[in-house]
C-alpha cells in the first residue's frame, strides 16, 4: 500500500492482526483532527488483502496505526489511520493520543426537539410530492431557517416580500406557498398570472392569519405581537389594509402604542415566538387599553416553547452539548444551552468535534439547531458511539393543545389530550376592562 506524503487514509474499519475486524465509527472525529493539522484526509475502507501491520511495512511505504478497545461482546472498536512515515505519521500518533484520552463509557443524550417544526415538516412533504412530477418548483418562503429544509431537490426558493419576483418565474413552474404563507394581495397577483399555487402553509400560520382578518373586518386595530424579520410577519401584516395591523415587538413598544380607537383593539401572537415572551407583551397591551379581543389560545404555536424546554432539560442532564445545524440558528441554540448552565459547541458535522470538549465528560448531549437537515443528529451520535461503550438516551415531549371540551374529555377518560386543531377555535367575545 502506498500513501502520498502529507496524505492520510482514515478507514471506517480495518483488519487488525491480533483483534481481527476493528470497526471505526468515529473515523471522522480523527479525520477532523488531522484536517486541522493541515493533512489531506481520505475516508476509505481497507479491503483484503490485509493492510500493513501496525508499523512501517517492508518497503517503508506506509504506516498503519490502530487504537482500539474490546466491548463486552468481544468486538473491537477504535480508530485507525494509514500514512506515510515521517511527519504525517507523527501527526496521526499525536491525534490518536488525544482521542485515546477521551475514550470512556458515557451516556449520549439526544435532545427531544425536532430540528424542523411540524409546519415545516408538512411543507417539505408537500414540496417533495410536487417535485416528483419533474416540473420546476418555486417555493415562496422568506424565512431562511425554514426555506433551506423546505425546498426539495431541483427546487428554487424566493422571498415573499416583493410580488415583482413572480414575474421571473418560468412558465410551467409550480408555485408552492411555503409554511409562513403569503398576503392575500400576493395570492391575487399569482392568480392574475394564471397560476394556481399549491399550499404548504402551516395550519397554525393559517389560523393566526384568519384571526387577523376577522378582527380587522370587525373594525379592530390588530396588535400583532411578533418579531420584525421573522418569516411569518409579512403574511400576517398583509391580511388587512395598511395601518390596520400594528407590529409590536417588546414591552417598551407595547407601553407606548397609540391607536385610533383605544376601545377597539385585538391582539394576535405571531407563530414561532416563545409564548411566555409573547404573552407578556400581549398582557402589556391589555393593561394599556383596558380591554382587548384576544386570539383563541388553541391557535397558539408551541414549537418555540417546546424547543426551549427541551434545550433547558438537555443542559441540566449533560455537562456538555453538541449542536449541529445551520450556523446562525446553531449559535442561538448554543446561547440558550449556555444560559441553562451547560457548555455547548456548534458543529457542522462530526469532523468539527474537538477531543478537549469531551474529555472527562460522562454524559454528552446532542441536539439539532432549528432548520437542521434531518439525520444530522443521528450521524453525530453514530460517530460518538465509537469513543467507548455508551448508552443512547432520547428525551421526548411536546405540547399538545386542544379546546376546553376536548381537554376535559381527555382528562375524564384518562387519555392523552387530542392534537391541536386550529379549525376548532372558539370565537372570543369582547372582554370587560381589567378582564
């Protein structure tokens, strides 16, 4: 076997003369360390005939180094690399020593939070079904966190802020309205082009938009508690005439808000916000005007709260958490975990993991940032499983919402609450001041 100077071959398994077949699921951890040392890494299985023994071969062409341990079933697991003798071999030796210091028994705890909320998962399924037709597909989705995972193979994605963008869509292309939805005016523009859009809108986004329209039609000023720049906001603001919907982002804005008729105010919460944060702002609006028409709580989106709760629980269970997914949302996830008391590191994949993060850690958490592609967490867990005997634990839990009657029936019957159904929301009545 010949290996070029400066190149390293890192296999997923290797045949060892004493221990037999050695599985190397953590190969990309070792590969990442070698890449950071400036070496060129190839991932390649070593098929028979057997590779050179763990020393320089007879011709001095390659060196195989193996680090392994035996599981309780007698199977060998470890790390291996083939390199040219000299500096490359020395770098492999040093990297193996660092990873050897990390190997131990440990728990791998997978955070019970989906990288994609239910609305985005539903939209992705719709887009994938459309893409199977082979026609060009354009998804209207302004939120970059949602847009990446939603678009299918061969699809394009466009923001929804500018209707002029529709003029550049190819004839014959299928227009899919993404999970955040679009304003009625944009739907009309699509229809004027002779197109019938395919809806992949989150049911909770549709429910919030319906609340905005209903309140506006009743003559209320709708206070939208939301975050400027969030993908759901443009569609919500566009459900009524300009000025009828007022975006309020925080307590300070809520306390200073002025409306034409303080006696006719309604409040809607933008899907995707933590409810505790949104409800505190909505309560400030209520206190300012004395009475408001409230959005029915069965139409609330719990995804952000479920994520926050799961990350906090994960931080309490583990001393260190690895976060995989898009860089921006991964940084935000790391911030939440660190605030909850654990160390956290963002990685794009297994090659980004550093041995120093795991040394002395009996429990390691693994979770996905919002918008992460499915499968990233599983790949990271499989890789970490090569660092010693481990148990994989999965945290679970998500909020299930219902109307009052459904909830009472479920409690009385001793069964789980029914799934949230925005279409069954009750029509709220105007509350009295102070209510």
